[in-house]
């Protein structure tokens, strides 16, 4: 599995954020969320690409995050695009996510920012790109600063999709769960090395309306960099 993420920020670091955490990358990892909302005046654009070697499928997403209007409240949206090698051999948009995140805690060594998302049925469920109905997701990111160079992140969440549709039209209420952790090494202000471990347990609807749970576990070493543009 190959993953690449590029972060582009418009705006500088707010003074209170710099005082607490310094001028460093503070946003989502490849597979996990970090518990830091955007500071006032900062809009962040995140592009992620993931290639799955076994299936030869790939996934791309574009996310834009906005403070509303300050760091306590954040709105974002995520547009996913994916390629499915089997059975459709097609590239298409998936279900777009509208996200609200609340900065519940933001201190020098710990941050907590629960997120609630509405998943819009923009993907074609008949081709395997979406659920065909509204879905809902809750995730709780927790970030712990272990030292000046090491940060630990934790995620726990669930996805609920009432009346999730399979390609033939059968539907059922599905429930998914996710749990993960990561360790980030802050090599410099704009470059990090990391290792993430993530467990996902979504349900899929079968042709007869029954459900199957598909568990997956990923260990992902990686690197990321950020580009800051002055506003």
C-alpha cells in the first residue's frame, strides 16, 4: 500500500498556537485524524492518494478545512475519488463528507476534538462508489505531545448508514467501527516521519439483504511535508 499526502496552508500560525505547540505540522495524518482545528485566518487544503497493490485499486481525496470563525469550531468537506479495478474498471466520485469538529480541549500536551460528519449519497452505489443514502459518522481524535519531537495520536469512531444499498438494490442498516494510533517524529517544522496502526470494521450489504463484516488492519510507516503560503 502506497500513501501520499500533501498539506497546503493559506495563512500563518496564530500566536497562541505557536506559543503552545510551536510552528509545526498540526493536522491529519495519512490514516488518522489529529486533534487540532485550524487557527483563525488559516484555510488548509489536504490531498491524499492511496494505492492498494493487491487489488490495484486507488483512492484520492481532497479536503478543505475552515475555522468558523476561530479554532473552537471547524467546518470541512472531503471529496473522494476512486478507481475500482474489479468488477467495473471505472473511476468515479464517492460519497462526499460534510464535517463539523469541535475543539473541546487544546493545551500544551493534550488536545481533543470530536468530529461529526454527514455523508452525502453522491457516489453511484450501483457501481460500488457509494451507499445510496445519507450516512453519519462520529470520530474522536486525541493528541498527546510526549516530548518536543514525539507526538502520539489516537482515534476511535463509528459510521452509521441507515438503509445502506448494495449494487442490486438490497438494503440494510450498517454499522462500522474504527480504532487507531500513530507515533509522529517531528524531524523539522515542515517534515515528519511517522508510523500508524489502524483497525477498520465496516459492514457491507449482500444481494439477499444480509450483512457481512469486513475487518482490516494496517500498519503504515510514512513521511509527510507541508507547504505554508503567507496570506
